[in-house]
């Protein structure tokens, strides 16, 4: 069996093709999406990898989805590998947790998944999400406490907690070691 090298998405090539189809100049597209002309030029020549925010703005300005820009031409590989530097990481202002966003942006409001890292004593305290939203928390390392409404439970490494996230809830590390978990949020009863 031959090994195949997987290329990174050719967003630039796709942006260039779509811009020309819409008969837009670089200046016009830059004005529509709020990205500088020089940055657009670099993206189209694949000299730089745009951030997720820039891809979102380009997709919106070109009337496409983020997925359309990342997938590119029909017939190209459907496998995409996202580099670590392109994955957004959300930090608690107090430094008690980090949430690494693993889900693609086009699934927001349906299903989202994160890698959660909680420092000792750290807490991810959440307000209620939309009705029928469920969270599935699988602890990879350590142990956490989950409180959902009035119920509280300890979740150890290798265990999964499933709970309604449409009420106040938190995930707390009460131990002296960093805890890591995979958090999947399914919005409004998504199956």
C-alpha cells in the first residue's frame, strides 16, 4: 500500500477562484470582508494561512460557508488536517482553565467539542445553554466534580458524565493535579 501525503487546504486557490467568478478586485473583496489587500494577496498566493476569523469573513463576503473555502475544488481530498496553530484556545482570565476548540466553526449551534484542561482548583462555571442542550464530559486525566442544577458527582479518569446543560452547571477540579477532559456539547436536542 502506498502512503499518500495529505496537503493542507488550499484556501487561497479557492478564494482566488471565487473572487474572479464574482468579478471582484482584491480591493473590492478587502473592503467587503475587512481584510487588507496585502493579506488577501498573500492568502491567494498561499504564502500565509488565514486564521479562522479571516476565513469566516472571507466566506461571508463570498457567499460561501467556511467548509466550502476549506474543501476547495470538487475532486480534492475530503481529508483535512488542521494544524495546531490554527486551533483556537480559550483561556480563563484567571488562568484556571483552557478550552481548546476542536469542532469546526460550521457546526456551532449544533454540536461543539473541546479539550478542557483544569488547573488544581480550577472551575468552568456555565450559565444555562439553550433548552435541551446536553453536555458529555469524558475525563482523560485526573478527576473532576460536575454540578448540574442541584446534582453533584465525581467523574474519574476514563468515566463520562452526561447532563442537561440547559441549567446552571460547572466542572471543577478539586484535586492538586491538572485534570484533562473531552467536552462535547449537543445543542437543543441535536442527536
